[in-house]
C-alpha cells in the first residue's frame, strides 16, 4: 500500500518554527533534535527521497515517537507527524520483521476464539505468576520475564470477558418511538481485563432506558497493529469489522465505546488507513459517523447529566482527570467527561492534563519501556500533587500506563474510567 501522505511535501511545509519541540513527549526525554517532530519530518523527507536508509539507528528513532499528537495540535501547518511515522513503521516491519511476542499478540487479536481460551486459561493460572491487587485492578509479576520486569504493575485477566458475560440484546423497559438503540464496542482491554468499565456502561444505559446491543462478533479495532506498523493485520481487522458492522449499523443510533483509542481508530484512523481503497474508505466513513466516545454521547445525546445532578450527591473522594491524547486532541472530547463527573465529584485539575501519559503502543511498552517509564513518572508526580484519591481517563491504555507510573512512585491513588465513576453515582 502506498504511503498516505506526501512526505516530501510535508517536509517542505515545515517552517522550522520549533513550536512543536517543547510539547513533544520524546523530545522532553531525549532533548535531541533527531527525536523531535521537526527532526522526524526532516528524516522522513530524506528517507522518501532515498537519501536516508532504514537501518537499526533510524528504526530506533522512528520507534521512539509516542504518537501523542501534541505536535500536530500546536503546529501552525498542522503537519501530521504522527501519521507519517505510523506509515514508515509499516516499512520498518517489512524490512526488520516483528518480534515473536508481537506476532503472537497480533495473531490473538485476529483470532478472538483463541484469545478467549487463553484469557480463561490466564484467569485460572495467573496467580502463579502474578500477585493481584483487586482494588487497583493491577498485578505485579512474581518474577522477571524476558519482556516484563518484576516491579511492573500490569492488568490481569477477568474471570469472564465482557462479551461472554452479557446477552447480545438488552431491551429497554419502556419501548416507544423515542427509544434509542446503542451498540457497545468494548475494546480488547475492557473485554478481557478492565471489565468493570463495560459493566458500568451497561448500568448507565439501562438507567437511561436505552436498548443495548452488544455485537458479539466485533473484532479488535486494529489500533495496536496500526501503531506497530503491521498493516496486514490492520487490513484484516478493519475489513472484518466493517463487513460485520454493516449487517446491523442501520438498526442502531450510535456505537459507543469508553475507550478513546478505539473510538479514534474507528472514527478517524480507519479512513486514513483506507485512503487509497476508495469503496472501503466510504464504507468506513459511514460507520465512523455513528461512533462516539461514551462520555460524549451520554453528555450530548441523553439526559444523564440532569439525572446525575438530581441525585444531589457529592462523594468524599476527590478526582483528577487526565486527557487521553486520543480523546482531546483527536476527537475534541474533554469537557464532556468533566461535566458528567462534576455532578457528583469534586474535580481537581492537574497542572497539565494534556501531557501524554507515555503509553505509546506495544513497541513503547516492550522494547522502549525505559522511555515509557520516563514519560510516565512526571505524569504520576502531577497526579500526586493534586492530593486526590482517584485519577480518571476514558482510556484503558492510559489506565495501564498511569497505574504503573503511580505504582513506581509508591502512590495509593487508584485509576477509574469516568464511566465507572458515573455509574457509581446512579
Ligand atoms: S507525536 Fe508526540 S512524541 Fe511523536 S513527534 Fe509528535 S509530539 Fe513528539
Ligand atoms: S511546529 Fe510544525 S512547522 Fe513548526 S517546526 Fe514543528 S513541525 Fe515544523
């Protein structure tokens, strides 16, 4: 597949103003021009013109970007640094291949039934390798493994996946012409690990008397493979989902997900990926128009905020809210979760809710874990400075990364998806 953008044109459009450098997550760690947005753009331009070879050094450079989109937000020309890096990662994958554990993980994303069996198996045997903390919904490895070091907080398998737990249809009690019907896209992490997020979403939709549809054959949105450059898997997952969604899309008012990365992937990146496959691109566009981050849909298209306010209840726990890169920067969602949460919680803003937590994708969490750690610690520190008991963000990748960063800082602050906190108030 051809690259999505004209790298040379983008490189020429960079006016070298440097506005992107202070906000760049990797530049804040490395302080090196080569790993800054304008450095990436320069190198990518040279690479496309055949003046730069993809070797181990350039591979490491292009794999050090967190894809946080901070640079795009401040760039006067909105240059899509993150997206051209996503494209070059496909070339890297073609030239260098993928590590065995990435291949295995993507195989599982492609084969949901095998993943279901493995998750169940994981639930039975995980306590042999992990020490579980149910309050924090995280686990510590009992010993170091090749990719996972001992002092690292990880998610663990739930007893039953979200998709197995609920029936496909949960009907609203009152049926009339105004009854809405909403499909839930759960996302892999909330399906297998953070299942309390899906439970909370079902509870909220039941309270709102909305027909719930849980499409059982939904596959991974493709985001983990897209950010790693495995476009073969991305192609397979996107098309499998499109063909399946089309069998019911006209029957629902919306598809909602409490996962910023999944919603951004489906409502924006599917189209980017399919830019040179016109008919598939149009099919993706139709689906995208119905895909919403849960807080946005609930705040704008239901009376949930009113219901929450009518409870006249403010919890003792204070909350601080982190803005996932894929929610605020990619989808403009930041006010909606705050409006819903502030009905029943005291919100304390951290010094920079926009600062990327440092999750960065699979490569960042494996080969480049040392960088993810360096990006996570400042985020954990600013969360601690708020003196709150809970940090919230509508994204399970942020949840995994922030929970670990707080653990490394010895903090007792727990992480909750805003949907869980909202459901608690009902
Ligand atoms: S996406 Fe983030 S880490 Fe990558 S160049 Fe832009 S600001 Fe830096
Ligand atoms: S902000 Fe945009 S134009 Fe300015 S240096 Fe960065 S990438 Fe180039």
